[in-house]
């Protein structure tokens, strides 16, 4: 079974982001970038399924600037067999356009399973996987924490607000990953070297016939209001007194 | 303008985020219709009819809507989507699951988790774990929007018996047959739901074990509070996944949030920093959680928490 995995290049989750002073966006120049953590989980899942003999080939896809090549190389160092970069001129790639590009690649590649992150930690949109699935008319399992493939179907466990949910979905299908699906491996130096020799194809949105014009216009980006500095209390007694007499919340 | 709000419910009652979503709809302005889809959910439809500002309730009662399977809910919404200028749902696990399917099928760019309405086509949404707020304007014909409950007050209930809005039946769309619902494992608790609680007591890795969460539960019971957790506490297996507060868990904004043994990573702060009053208990004076806390106590939690429970007695 062939699996397609999407990987997004984002600002490293542990970097403190700074809003640009002109309100046009967030500072990305000279900022440490990384693979979106949910996409790491997606690649890890595919690699584990390949190691278990369920998957035969893993194709990693990234959409964005030429630097997304690095993200694809990381995916290949983790175990993806090859990479496809859709190089876009615009930096403002919105989920609907990404979903259409991913669908176009799926039409070409014909995977049985598509694994995506549940959320990109930059736009926090949480929609691309569900969109890809809808565009294809395929079933989806969003926020997945376990998956077992049984021939033409997959049994999945999803994280929902009240606990867990179980579904059986027909294949082909789109899965989006939640945090508890697995713990991604670290890439090793020999694997980084090996990844350099794996094939990486570059495409353009025009060749895929997809219009990527943004539908949402960002009018401004600003910092959220700051909380005023709090006070340190000496002990529990003082804390309770403050809560009762000052904050009046209990 | 005509707005469709898709309700989240348990068959009998509406889930907390739904009424906040109606408030967001009211801010956009126009006639508000609420869709209640499920199996044996007439009770929830009656509850929806009582929300102030709701003009009409559509009830789609069919077995394929049990469990809120995304493919089927989206297919149903799409049968009536053409009648509305805006389609809204709460940005909960339920809404996030099916709404992008609606948007993609309509060829619309969804606007996720809005926290404010500027005008009928312009909205504010947090990005980068709430470290930035983006004001975005949509050029799409239909606006497909998920709503962050903490950004909007809950819409009031109008008192009159039976509700004021008319409840109409909506024909079910055929079962897509794409996914089979095999049930849910819901964590049982007598405590309030996290997203509806007035007070939340949250524990982190510092709790050390699931067993130790008992001291937090004792505190929560005294306060009538819900219990939450950091990702580290969930990943370590101390508590179930649905306790997680944060960028990728639940977004909460209670009157009082008590963070115990939580360092205050940006991903955690993203889920709770809009709480009215924040208390942090941590033994590390450098813990970043102290930067957002109104009151902070630098102490061992195993001493402070039982003492706090005692003191409140
Ligand atoms: C993609 C992604 C998504 C994430 N999403 C979330 C999310 O939604 N929610 C979330 O919470 N995290 C999330 N995280 C994880 C986040 O980055 C942190 O790792 C996590 O919040 C840390 O949890 P913690 O504060 O409990 O643990 P730690 O950072 O280990 O902190 C434990 C704290 O307990 C204190 N402590 C220990 N013992 C005691 C004691 N006896 N008495 C008092 N204090 C004590 C320590 O001083 C320390 O400050 C996410 C991370 C990533 C990469
Ligand atoms: N530009 C992109 N390149 C590759 N994958 C993407 C891109 N944007 C989104 N995705 C995938 O879609 C998931 C959800 O993203 P989002 O809907 O933006 O929160 C991510 O975790 C990725 O797997």
C-alpha cells in the first residue's frame, strides 16, 4: 500500500514569535524553522506501518517556498522514500489552496492512505486534511490516536472532546494525526546522508492546474492584549485572602 | 443576511459552545437558523428554540447522524447551504471535524476559530498559539466559520415554555456509508465540563502520577471546579486526553484557573490565558506560568494543594 504524507514547514514550536511592527504579519526572517510537529507524527506513523509490512512506499509532500526542501529531506531521513515539493510564489498559502494541490498530487499518485497533521501550529487552521478528504469524496479520520488497517478498511480511534471515538472507515481515506498517535523518532546522521540521495521532484501550482489565489485577506496582525503583572503571595493563607477579598472569585 | 448555526448537543441538551456561537451569529446580524442533527434529538431542538435571537430550528433526526460522523453531517448541511450567507459551528472537536468538508465542497476558505466579529465579512482569529491576532476579510460568497466559545458570551435563554422559535423537520440526506460509527468511550465525571466550568483546577507533570491527581480532585470538589491538565500530564497517562488544555487541546476562559505543577509552555498558555483570574502553584521561581498569573505561590504542590483545600473548608 502506498501512503502519501504532507509535511509543512513552520516556525519552530519553541520559538517565541514576534509580530511585525507594521502589523503585516509575524517575523519569519532569521527565525528557526522546523517540521510542523503533527506532520512529524504523520511521517512516523507511515514509517511504522512500512516497518510493519503494511505500507510499501511513502511519498512526502510539502507546499511553499524552496526551503521546504529541507523539510522534505527531514521527512526522508525519518523514512519517507521520496519527496514532492510544490513551489509556490506566494507565501500566503491558505488551506483550501493547499488542499486542492494535495488532491491534484493524490490524483497522480493514487495512494491508498493519506496521513496529514491535524493542525499547522502557525495558522492553527485545523482544516486542510478534512478538506482534502471532502474534495476526494473519501472518508476521514481527524484527530487520530490509533489506526489499524484491515484490508479494505481501517479501524481508527479519534480524540474527541469527551474522550475517544472509534470508527471503521473505508480505504482510500485521509487520516489526520493527534499527539497521542506516536512519538516521532529522531533523525540520525547516517539517515540524513541517505536522505540526500532520495528523489525529490519539484512542481508548480500551474502545472497541477490549481488556482492558489488567497480567499482571505489579512488586514492586520497584532499582539494580543498583555496580562498585567501578578503578585507573589507568601503562603496559602494569603492566597485565599486575596481570592476572597481582592479577586472575589470564590 | 441569513445565518445557519449547527448545534452541538447530546440529544437532550445543547453543548456549551453552541449558545456562544449563536452570539457570534447575532453579532454578524441577520436571521438565525439553528440546525440540530442527530438521532432522537428532539429535546435538543426544543432547547435550541429557546435561545434568544433564534428564528427557526431545523431538526434532522436519523440514525446516520448519531455520533456526529463528519461525512454525514457535512452532507446534510450541504443540502441547505445555498440558503445562507454564513454557516457557523462551534470550534470544538465536533465543529472542527465536519466544517472544513462543508467549506471545501462549497469552494470556500473556512475561517477557523474566530474570537471576534468586526463586520459581516471581517473577523479576528488567533494564530501562532494565540501569540498573534489576525484580522481577516473573506471574499467568499458564503462564509464558513468556526467560533471560539471563549470569545463570545453565551446567548441567553428566553423563558417561555416550548420556546419561541419554530421547529421544522429537515429531510435527512442519505447515509454516505463512508464511515461506520463504532461508539465512544467517554470519560465519566460528576464534575462540570471543562469548557463550561466557572473554576478549573489543572495539573501538570509536577503532579508526578495519576494517583496524585486525587489531591487536585479534592480541591476541585471543594470549589465545584472542573479538572484539567497539561499535555505532559496527559502524555504521561496521569489523566485522559480530554483533560488537555492548550493550543491543541481545549480552549478555556473560566473565572478562576488554578495551574498546579505546570510550567507554562506557550502551547499551554494558548488554552487558558484569557481566564479572568489565574493562580499558579509551582516550586520553580523561574516558571513562565508566573508571568501570566495574577497570584502565584512558589511552593511544593504536595504541601500547598492540601493546605488550600483545608483552608477553603
Ligand atoms: C505541537 C505541540 C502542541 C502542544 N500542545 C499542548 C497543549 O495543547 N497543551 C499543553 O499543555 N501543552 C502542549 N504542548 C506541550 C508543551 O510544549 C509543554 O511541553 C507542556 O505544556 C508541559 O507540561 P507541564 O507544564 O505539565 O510540564 P513541565 O514543563 O515539565 O513542567 C512541570 C512543572 O511542574 C513543576 N513542579 C514539579 N514538581 C513540583 C512540585 N512538587 N511542586 C510544585 N511544582 C512542581 C516544575 O517546576 C515545572 O514547572 C504542545 C507541544 C507541541 C510541540
Ligand atoms: N503548505 C503545506 N505544505 C504541506 N502540508 C501542509 C501545508 N499546509 C497544511 N498542510 C498539512 O495540513 C495539516 C493541517 O494544516 P492546517 O489546516 O493549516 O492547520 C498540516 O499538519 C499539514 O500536514
